[in-house]
C-alpha cells in the first residue's frame, strides 16, 4: 500500500492541539500524508481504505543517534566504561572489509525498521579503524581503508529502505588533510545515488572530543559550509577524563560551529557555561538513555535542558551498547531515570518522551519538515501498534498506554512512505540473509584479532 487511507485508528499525531483522537489518515501515491482527522474520512479519501480496528497509529520513531553497523557486537564488554568498550569494538572490526560493512549496515537498518524506527541519524564506521589512546585522549589509527568502506555502508542503508542522515568523520588527524577532505567529498557525492527522499542529507561526524588541536573544529565548520550540512559531535559523554573533554568545548565555540545545524550527542556532563552557550546559540542535544546507563556514563539532566528551551532528540545509539534497538524501552528508561534522579514523577511525562523520540529527534537532525509527526505534507512513515495483542487492558490515557504499556511485542506493522516495510506476520528473506551474513562476517572479522564468539556445537548424530 502506498496511496490509501487508514481508518478506525487511535491516532497519536504528536504535534497539534490534540494528543490523540479516533480517526483516519490518508496517503497519496508519492508516499506523503494528504489528510488526517477525527471520525470518518471524506468519501473521496484515497482507496483502498484499511481498517485498523482501533490500533494505535503513530509516527515512526526517529533515532537521532545510531551507529547502525554494530548489531554483531551485542553483549561485548558488558562491564566496561565507554573508552574500553570503544577500543574493543575497534579491535573486532580490524579484520572487516568494505563488503562486510555493507552487510552489517543492511542488517542494522532492517533491525531498526523492525523496531518501528523509520528514520535514523547514522554515524558511519570511519574508513580509519581507531583505538582510544588513554595517554593522549585521542583516537589512534589502527587500519585505514579506501572511501568504499564508507560508501558501502550508504548502500546498505539504502537497500534496507529506512530513511537516513549519513554522518562521516573527517579523520583529519589520522590522514593527510587533502586525503581526509577528498574521502569526505567522495561520500557526499555518493549520496546522490540514494533514492530521492530516502536520504535525509549528509552530516559531519564531529570528532573534537578525540582531537588534539582546535583546527579540527575549523575544518568541520568548513565542511558544514561547503555542503550546507549539519554536524553532530559526541561530547562530555562519560565522566572519564571529563576535564579534558570539557576544555575542548571552546574549540567548537571559537570556530563558529555552534548553532541550529549543530547537535551535541550525549552531553551528559556539561558545565553551566556549556548549557548556557547551547541555549543561546540554538544548538541541539541528542540523548541516549539506555546507552548511557549500560556504559555507566551518567544521566543527562534533560529536564534542565528542556527548561532552557534547548531542542532535545533521542537515539538508540549502538546496537552494541544499547543491545536492543527498542524505542519503547528507550523512552521508558529515560523517563524513569529522570523521575528517579529528580525524585519527581512529574518531571517528565509520557507525552514528553514520545515527542522527544519523534519530532524532537527529527528537529535535532534537521529533518522535522519531512518526518517525526503526522502532519499533512510529511512522509507517511507510520507504526501500527496493537494494544490487544498481547492485551494491555483497558485504555485510560492513550499516550500513557502507548508509552508505558506497549512495546515491540505490540508492534504490528511499519510503513515508510505509506508502503509496508515490516510486519510481524511476514517473514522477510532479505532480513534472514542479512542477519546470517552479519553473523558470519562479524565472527570472521573479530577472529582475526583473536576475539572468538561462542558458537553452537554440532547436533548429535541421529538428532531430529
């Protein structure tokens, strides 16, 4: 289905005066929303009409911060902080080639879709595989690939069907400046091969946190201007070496990078001055509650940022440090952490976290004009969630039931541009193949560094 009308739905539009209503939503042949309203649609609403029988109809989730190739590293470094975990990830990828990254990324995109995430800001794995140097607090190159190592990741996401922003690290300290810029240019040019509407644009993978010189911020500013693209930088994510991280904030400020096209990923340990500058420059922040908890990085004070009118989005981060790309669990984890941190059950509401993981995330990555809410003119990227399968009981507050009581077990269908891309009742051969390729290729890559997966022994003879 592309053109058509969803009827008899419990609609959660996210934006607008109403948080929910019983109604309908229509989609045209281009995959955009043409109408949404209460009650029964007009007689001339596009056919076919699809009866949702009271299921929730909501915007697809937006992950404003994902490293989508990492599904083969779930469960690694389960008790390690950020930098130990990062280095192990790098070691496991030292044996990977460009085609391996294609399959890892394809599997990750399909996994995100199966969790109801229809748009993603994707930090590509750099062509420079790096390990963290604790003494210098920088990323040290361990292996360098051609630009194809990144462009094949773009191909993998394109083939998955998800919408995506492609974030690319410059690697200006690991490579000669001309080579670093040329490789970045090659990826931006390659984005022209992605179907119209599926690519949400390019972006800079901000790397000042791991740099030794302010010139990195200046070079990132130059790339933003050259391509009119955004930038998202991991920053003050962990308490490890926090003074070193905080001291580099001024490098971005002095380079003129802060502003509406820039976002800080994580931003768990900012100083008061940093919060004020983010507010005053209309810079955004992207929050990863499950990842921050898993790695022991800390709890970002999101209510404080929201009180300062700072745009906040949510991401599911790495599949290897969130482990399950589940936006429902991500919303609840964030909600409960904030309530516990502040000893206040009203500090953040279900409506708040739903907005953060949809329209807030779209705003943080510069795509709010196209995705993130059920508004006429936006892409019809939708999730159908059935609160009766399994049954969650009577509904007293629709948004609260959706956020607090539903989960992936209730997710029934996912649509991108009005077209079905996942259903719990349908087996996807592409997903099965991608998962198999991911597993085999990840095991082989890690084994080259002496890291071995626990593999199932062969079945005994005569077993059926």
